[in-house]
C-alpha cells in the first residue's frame, strides 16, 4: 500500500464521479468529500504549501477487520497527521469522531495531531487532554504539514494490528471496565438493536451467534456493563470454568457471574429472582437439563435472556447446540430475536485463513503469506517438552488437550506438557499460541481433518485451541510425518 498525491486523488475521483463509475475498488471518497478535499488543498496551498506538502497521504484508509475509516492520514518519522473533511460543522459529532480516531492512532507509538477541515468554516484541532476542539488558523496546520518528515515506507496495514487495540473483558479487565475500547460498527449495530428490543412486551430471548474472533464476548459484556451503570442487575452464566478475568469482575467489580456447573434448581430459584436480564455465554455447551431449568424460571418471571454462542466451538460430542433452533422448536410462543456477527475482528486474517485450511484444505483461497504460522516437528517427547518449556518462558501460551482421568485417554501423555488446557481458555485469547497435533489426527476420505477422540472431542479441542491465537500460531506435530507434510503444503501453497 502506497500513499497518494492529493490533487491527483480529487481530480481522479471527480472524473470517476462524472462518469458514474461506482465500482468500490476504485473509489476512495464520496461525492461531497471530493469537493471538500479540493477546498482543503486550495486552502493550504494559499498558505504556502507546495507539491511536496500535498503528497504522502493515505486517503479514505480503513483499518482491516475493524473497518474504522480515516479521511486523510500522513505518517512521518516525527508524528502522524490525521485530517477529517466535513461539509458542515457539528461540534459534538466531530469531537466524538476525533476521540475515536485518537484511540486507534495512539497505539502506533508516534505523536499524533488530529485536525478537522470544515468547508467554508475553517480548521479545528483536537485537544486530547480536554477532549475538545479549538478553531485554528490555516497557517498552523500548513506549518505542521510542511514541518513533517514524511515516512513513505510506512504501510498502515502492518501498523494497525488487532492486538494493539482490541481488548478482552478477561485479559484486559481494568481497561474494559474503564471503557478504554470501542465497538466495531457491526457490534454497535447489534448492541443498539438489543437495547431497543429489551423494552418490548412480552419479554424476548436473544440469540447472538458468531464465529470465533468476531468479538461476541466483548459485545455482550459491554451490554451488561452499561446495564450495571444504569442500576440494573444483569446476571451472567458462563458455560465453562471461570477464568481470572471472570473472578476479577466478580471480586473487584461485584459482577454477578457464575459457572455453568453451579446451575441447578436451587441456584435458579435463589439467583434469578432479582435478575433483570440473564446472559448465557458460550451457550452451545449448556446441557438440555440446565437449559430447561433456566427457561422455566425465565418464563415464570418474564426475564429476558441473551444467549451468545458459536456452534463450531465444542469440546464434547454433546455440545455444539443451536440455541435458536432449540428455542423455535420447544418455545415458539416466546418472542425470539436472532443476531449474527460474521466479521472477524480479533484473529488476523492470515491465522483465520490457515485455520480454515487446516480443518478443510483448499477451503480458503486467500493468497496470503502465512508468515505468522510456524510448523514444528518432533519424534522425541522429551525434546518436545524441553522446547515447550522454552516457549513458555518467551511469551508463548501452549494449550493442550483436556483428558478425563477415569478413562484411558489417548491424549493423556500430552495433558501434562503444559498447565493450560482447552477447557481453561474458553472465551479468551492470547497473542502467541502453541498447539499440538499427534498421530491420532489424520485427513479422512472427504479431505477434512479427523481425529481419534478420548472422552472429549480432540478435533473440537484443537479448533478451540487454535482460534485463541491473535498474532501468531505455532503447531507442533509429534510423530506424524504424513500430517506434518500436509501442514507444510498448506502453509506454503498460497505463496507458490
């Protein structure tokens, strides 16, 4: 990705506009923004800016996966300049946008200056400390542009990494509570819809289905946080073991969060009487008997429930429940509102693509360089254990398979290779994840990855493990040459 020369941009965009070219691949600006950009260029040129000062801008840049847009971005060795173009002055909207822009730009480790140009009105600069804008003279921004040492080597796609600005309620709990995050447009839309529908009579069941990495957990915890701030009493049931983040929310911030193992008739009678809204996270794992207990009490007290789930995430053959289908079949009289998050925001596109091809080779033709994926091979167990210990000391998170102690389990020998297993990480993510594949895995006749199961589903656990990775994924293959070779083919096939 290379920056652009502004005069060429607005003249080229105007030509496309005049000839009714609507292909989004070619367009960077909306029709009214073309005029705004031209006015901006003419204004700063009248204050001494020359051709060099009109070059080096990324126009209409959108952060991958997140979708956050910037009108003009210019990267320098000394700072980053962001300029938003407006046709009309609306102080509230401008401040809100600039605050959001600063949130994303501050992670790039360079000083940031954020301006707004309002056509026929002038320039404004955002003050981070006071969260306000001040009107400035044109010569201020003109001098700022002229003084910048432009860095033409910066590729914004490599600067805006998801791990820099996406948080988890569990891994960044204090930041979550303090509101140091923003929802994507898709998350915001669903949140607003749920808030509006919660007031409906009769009460409603909400089903939020989403794949791994779409930010569904952050979304429902954001909704719960706002309810708490408004004096309501939501209760969250997590269909798994509580992690450190859950316990921090419970102990430090007094949230009502309970693991699914606590749910029985006594729990429901005691805890749901004062509940204004019930959240059931990772609901695809819930047992029918527990779900029925909850639904019975919910109907009796008319308690809305927000179910969040991913059918692909299962650790046992009895999991993977489609909650919406279940409710439609057994409780058609209760109002049901279905929502779906589809855009991956957490895991980078390369990891997401590789995971698809890992489980079904050839299913994702994305022409990506899988430089964030590493494949290792060991035949000796002690050598592998030594390497895993080394990785743990170097900021990697190895995750192994959960075994059932009373059964003879084919993955028992891997269970003690690291302290974290698939059940420990439900709903969490980590920058760098290590996963394991041994000789119980193979590609079946249909071409898809298969595995011999223990008490839990090995294939389901592997999917759970690899989808925890945000920045890098390392797969260690133990004593399975055929699968090791296939994984190398997947890794390098896209760049042949």
